[in-house]
C-alpha cells in the first residue's frame, strides 16, 4: 500500500510553529524592553528652604553654595522653651536650627476650588503638594490632564498639623479627617486634576520620596499609567520629632550637615516639597517633550536585621547599588557623580562611603564626585530623596556639579584605603565619560528601606532656527483673579524685557499651550519680545482687565457684496503665504472653480498686474469673495474657533449656508458662480433662470448649527432647508441684517465675528448693543496688515472667554518649548489657630448643622412682596449665603472672624469648593425660608447663583411649596448617587456625606 503524502501537512505545521515562535520572540522582546524602558523626567516643581520656589531659584542656590539653615522661626514653636545644649535630656532638643519655608499658613484655596472652611483644616503637606505638582505640570508644559492615565506617587511621613490642632473631639470635622490623612495627600491631587492612574501615598521614612519615584517608574513600565507625578513633602510644625531625634543623638548642635567630613556631628531637619513629571522615554521623544534627564533604572531593598532597627547595613547598601546598576544596564565606570543620602551621622556616613567605594571603584585619576544637598538646607526627610534627584537633574542640565558645603577633611572612620571619589567644594564642570554624564542618587530610610536610582543626561534637543513664516504671535495670559493676572503679566514682562533669549513665537507657544486658561484673561499681539512687553505694559495701566463672560459662543457674520469693491488685489495674500489652513482651503476652491471661471481664482485675488480689473466684475469678484470667506472659516476652525450660529447677506449668505452644513462646498460654489453671473447680467431673465436652475439642482440639507437668513432676519427651523426660490428672492430683496443680529442675540449670543475682508457690520452690531454686552471683531480690515487684523480679533475673542486651540494655532510652525512664568497664586491665611484658655471658654458648643452658619435669606412672603428687581434681591442674598457656607462653617469651630467669600453671579459653586455637606445645609435653608425644595444635584451639578435664583423664582411663580425641581443634567452614576441621597433621612444622608466614600 502507498503511504499518504504528509509533506504538505508537515510544511503547514512547521510554518505555523515558526510563526508562533516569531510572535513569542517579539512579545518577549517587547516585555523585556518594557521592563527596562528608560523613564524621562519632563518637568520638575520644588519648594525648598532658602527661597527656592522653582528650578531656576534652586539652581541659583546650588551653584552659589548657599547655606539656607536658620533658627527655628517663632511661628513654629518657642525654641527657648525646648532647647538645651549638651546631651539630649527628656523633653529637650539639642539644636536651635533647621531648614524652613516661609508663609506656611498661606494658601490659594480658590485656585484649586477649595472652600476656606476646608482649606483651614488641610495639613500644609497637602497644600504644598497641590501647588508644587501643579507647577511641575506647568514646567512640563501640560495643561489639562483630566481623565488621563496619570499616576500620583507621594512620599509623606508626618502630620504635625493634625496632631497639634485636632486634640478636642469637638473640633474634628469631616474636613479635619480628609485634611490630615496621608492617603489623601495623593488622593486629593488625583481628585482635583481628575487623574485616573494609581494614586499612592508612600511612607518609608526618609526614603519615601525617592521610593515614590521608583514606584512611579515601575508603574510606567508596566503600563499602569502613561504619565506620573512623583515626589515627596515634609512640613515641621511641632518640636516633638526634633526632641526625639535629639534623644537618639542624631541632631547637629550647630545646625550644619557636615556630610562626609571628619567633623560631622549629625544632621539638621528641613522641610520642603519636590515633584517630578515622568514619562516613558519613547513616549516623551515621540511627543516632543523636553527631556530634562533620563532615569535608566533603580532598585529598592531593606537593611533587614542590622545592628539595630534604625541602623544602616553596609551589605544591603552594596547589594542595592549593584541591583540598580544591573536594572539600568549602565556600567559602574560610567557613573561620574553620586548624590548621596549623607546625613552626617557618625554611623551612617562611613557605611555609605564604604558601600559606594565597593560598587563604584575607580582607578587613580578617574575618581568620581560625591556630594549631598543636605549640606545646603538639611535633611528634608520625606522630601529628601527627590530634593537630591532634582539637584542631579539640574546639574546634568547645566553640566556642572554644585559645591558640597561644610567639607574640609574626609571622615577617617570609613574603612577606605584610597577613596575612589572626590568631594567638590566649588562649582565644578561636569565632564562626560565616553560621551555620557551619568549619576547615582541614594536615599535611605530610618525604617531600613533603601533606594538608589541611575540618572543620565537627557538627549540633546534638535537645533532649529526661529520659524518666521508667521510674523506675529499672540500671548494669551489668564489667572483666577485680577490680582493674579497682574502678577502674571509682571512675570512675563521680566522674561520679555531687555535680555530676552527666547524668540517671541516660542515664548507665546509655551505660555499658550502649557497653561490652563482661567476666567481673568488678557491676550496681546506682537512680533518680538519687546513688542509683547510694550503691549503688556499698556495693559497693566488699565484699571480693569478683561474678564471672561459665561457665554463664550461666537456667531459668524458673513460679508456680502453683489458687485465690485469688497475685495482689493492682494487681499489676504499674507494669510495665503503663511497660514496653511487658509492656503489649502483657497487652493481647493481654486481647483473646483477652474472649470467655471475664465480666470483662475488665485490670479483674480493675486494678479501679476496690480492694475488688473478682475475684481471689478461681479462674475469674478463674488466667487473670489466666497473663497476668501470660506478659507477664513477654515482658518478659524483650525484654531478651535467654531461658529455657534451663522448669518450672512448677499453672496455671504451662501458661505453661511455652507458653514452651517446646508450646502456642500461644491454646491455652494456652483450657486455662487450662477448668482455672480446673474449679477453681472444685471439680473436679466436668462441670468435669473440660470440661478434658479442651479438652486434647483444642488443638494441642500437641514443646518447643523443655527442658520439665520438675512432675507427674513429669522432663524431657519432645524428641520427646514431653503428652497430654490429662497436664493432667487435673496438675490433681489434687501437684506434684513439688523433683524438677523437680533435673532442671534435672542439665541444668547454676544460675541460676533465678521468673516470678510473688512469690518462692514460693526455699526449694525453696535446699534443692537442696547445692553452693552455685545462684542464685535473683524477677521480682516481694509488697509491694515492681514496678520495683525486677524490676530487682534483672535485676542479679543480670547479675552471674552472664547476657547482657542492654541496647539492647533501653532501646529503648522516649528516651535520650541521654553520656560515661562507659572500661574500665580493669590494666597491668604488659612490656619487653624489653637484657642487660648480664655477664648476656648466662650466658644459655642452649638451642635447645629451647616445651614445655621448661613446669613438668613428672605422669607417667601417678603420676597414675593418685592414689586421689582426680585431677581437681584434674591441673587444677592443667595450669593452672601453661599459665601458664608464656604467660609464660616458652624458649631464650635465656626469661623466668626473670617470674611465670607465673594461669590459672582455665574461662578460655578463646585469651582468655589461647595461640597455636598454645604449643599445640604443650603438646600435646607432655602426650603425652610422660601418653601422651595431643590435637589442637592441642583446645587452641585453646574450650579451658580444665577441658575439657582432662576430656578427658585420659577417655582415660586408656579406656586410651588415643596415639590422638587428638575435637576440639571449629570452623568448617570452621579445622578443615581444623588437620587439615592435624596431618599435617605437627613441624619443618614449627612452621616454618609461625612464619610466621603
């Protein structure tokens, strides 16, 4: 018998097996790359002793060798009551010194949408992390992170604020609980920024912040998050820990960390906060981030059973260093600097030096440098590691190693025959090894948890010259308040003044795309740093800067002209040459019109002969006008400015219909050329019949956005389309443009942008502006520079609240991110003062709820008796009531001496910090005094004084007594939770809200 031929089967099986092996190898390689993926540092934020408020001031402190240690400030504790020289006696500390921050009681609660009541109960650890993390994101150029897979990893170990201030059970509120929990340090940041990655608070004692960075790197490598904020914070408000460390014999009596020196006698405590923004290196390079440094790898381990719980272990430290080098793929010989833990203790320094000498040996003449920032401002404990990391990042950036202070002679207690390192005592140029600058950073915890990271210089950014295709730029600045905006303007003027190094376009790009845009706004136009500076100077002289309105939608008004005169030769040439979106749209129209026009569109607009008369002929001028207006629309849309409604007259109404989606571009151009031919024929019978035929044959659909016809001056119904006769009548009848503007105003629109070659409709808008709230801008102005005209229009729209896609605005140009001023904080005092014995005796023990802290509202009868201005009366009362709820609180800790928050008519309550507890109190008072029951959702989801006042008055007018109002739209989950809350008894609801989760 013949054997079956299995050759084909075996071949197929072998191919499948080989394909599977190839796939598995690729997956293994991807997994290996992911495990060892380098991590880019793309932003830093810091607040350290010595006036350090950002990376620039930190570097000045480091390169200048500044000693930032000082005596304990009197606002912390009475140092004389606790200090005693000599051996640590129970209850006494052996040092008077420390590294301290200023103005610990100051915080801009409104910036983060936190009420004064809640801010007062928040540990300064939480406040610092919010501010510094925000600054780190701005330093990286990231504005809005809501909904992103961003992780938060924060080292925090102390809570002096809560321990000191909440000793009386009557003082403990829900805000005291959330305000002083370590878990909330990371959780609050993730909540306020709406970050969806891991949020982890870390406590490994002194290594907490660098362990946080290591965990963030691991999270990025595993794919748990795509961006990470990592660092640590330390605040010293109580003398107790210093007393305890004095009993250990760890404190330096003269308050100086003499790290590695023979005279080292202990450390000095310090406070501060540092945060870094991390991203996978491949993602950072692909996204065009400025990579400040690269974390190649790292390791974490434990001392285990050393000579004591808090004693270091030289064997563990050696293993740690070797593990970190292995994880990074970096050879020890490439490391030319190590930022040491370096506490200057008699036990810790020698052990650390011995471990480093074993892991990083060096031949004579190739010694590496060793230093510690603790010599500048002390041991920042939970923020110590990240302070050292940021020091290394800045040193790599500046290619210089800062001086190590208080060093004269190496500690002889280290068992070193020949140290492989040198300790630089002056600013030292950082020479590369094999073309690379690589550092190690160590941090060791009192708990025994150790961490070491390998950090390398970031890749060089590609060198590009300034792109000058667009001659002008817009600088868009904003802040939470008028005072904040003025502070920000002053900061930008410092950068833009004499000696400015960054091109104007890069400065504007960095400010516009790297900052959140708030309500108080100012945009200026300029082509150089000096021109921008002068524009800002003029703005600062204004008594009142622009404030965003709450109706930022824009109506587009389209210019019409049935004959000659609307366009001049060369109109919009500058835009054509330097705005790709405009040019592409114009060239698309040129392609579509070539079969229809006897002269190409671009030759009509930009004739070689300046005396050409093409634009005197309606048959050519009207299609050219259409094309320019259509291209302007596409340019505005590329900048993120979309029309909320459209109105046009003459041929401009055809562009409006195209913009609204009623006509396709092809259909609109056919209708325009037919209309233009009819106009050139003086509207004779043949011309009108040709127009009617074109209007009949093109396809029209209902508008996607409100479309107001200038023929009727009214809004076209949503389900209607213009018929053919509409375009015949529209061509022959006078336009009712003023009525059209009134129709747009009835839609609630207050911003009007003219799309055309000149500001022909300004007068009509101004005539309709009876309330003084309408805003007009024109894309172009006859006789003025195209770019200056359109960018001033853009700046004006921005000032009045229109959202602009600033990344889109610069997407066609080469830009480099540069450092610009951070969003300013307008701080005020938020501090929970301990009551004296006298004041404590008169503190009320009233157990009433939050509603009794509110200023009484008008009664139902009193309000209904008001003949005129009922809205204003109720709105004023409600604004004061909400302000009191946000500020004063209730019960034994009611803040009777505090000024209530001022609440604007359209400010969202949630942005002000109104939470569900406060909303319940406000709801109860409205029900009690006005007889109207509003669901809690009404006071939380999109609520403002205006909206709540309108809802109350509507229900009063309807004679409602207790019926619930329809809540505004919320997402399904929020709506369900609020509905469940409404059904609970009030005591249960309040208890549930107090628990928070």
